[in-house]
């Protein structure tokens, strides 16, 4: 796997690309606009269209360094395809994923460098984040909702770059998660996502270009999951999501 197309071209959701390999129900493409999932962010959905057919993309499989696009039918694409990411799904994931960084940054600052122990985003515009927060007061966590929404309203820009893995590991706080460190690229680089002035951390997901692309966020629920683990459920405020 080289660098993801979706990281170098975050706004390009449709791509014409040759089929490199195909079997009934799956295909390898020369380039793919899809995010294949990882780091708590579910894989993109979408569709492949070619001269004699089309099929929904339902998932991904990485085998022998090749990314297989799994299809909803046993069709076998050939020639060149138009690969199209579901724009609504990607938008929701970018919003939610960016907001998990804001929550993560504020928890990290407010609770003495507390680390993430797990994260999962859902298509309904909600997510859960687990933090190693022994003894933290839930009201202090709940009180972060207002500053999260201030950061969204300020429309703070994000930047994206790559640093060598050793440098990322050496810099305190850059690898924020105990469970989901992003895989390095083949050249040993780790992707760094920065919310300017707020947070800088290793991450391989898809994000907004600035925080204002997210609707407001609610902290929905806080659960104690064991002595160390605090589970924070968040949700985007929007028409199909949290009201
Ligand atoms: Zn991220």
C-alpha cells in the first residue's frame, strides 16, 4: 500500500481508473478514492461503474499488498471503472473524525495527558471514545461540550503532513492512542494531523480541512467501563442524527 489517494486528494470522491485485477465480486484498482477503514473509522461505501455494469462497494480486503474492493454482487469489473465514494457517508465520517480529535485534545489537556484506549465511529453520526481516566469527574468531561463547540464555531484550519516513525514515537503526545496507532507508509513515515493551535497527533483517517465543516456536537453519555476506562459517546447535531 502506498499513501492513500483520499489523503492526497481529500475532495476528490470520483475517479476513473483501470482495473488491475478482478475476480467475481471483487476488484483491485490502479488508484482508489476509498478510505478502506481503520483507526475506528469505518470504510467508505460507494459504487464502481464500468462499461457493462455497476456494483456497490461493500468493503475492502488487503491481501498480498493489494487492496481488493468487495462488491455487492458477483460481477467482475473489467477495463476501466468509475469509482465513486458515497459523499454523505464520507462527509459524516470527516466531521465525526475531526470532532473526535477536538474531544481528544481537550481531554488530553484537561486530564493530564490522558490517552485514548479505543474509538469507534458510526454511520448515524455518533461515535464512542474510550479514555484512560481513572477517578475523573464526569461533570468535568460533560463540561467540555461548550469548548468543543467553540472550536467548531471558530473554524480552525487543519494541516496534514508526514514524519518518520522514530520521530513520531520520540515526541511525547504525538501517538495518542493506546490501541489504534496508524500504520506507517512503506517509506516508514507516519501521517500527522494538526488542528492549528490545538492539537497534533498521528492519524490515518479522513478529516475536515477546518473545524467549521462540522455541525455542533453533543456529549450524549459517559459510562464507566472498568476502573480505568471512561466511555464518552458523542453525536453530530443534524437532520438525520442527534437533535
Ligand atoms: Zn484522525
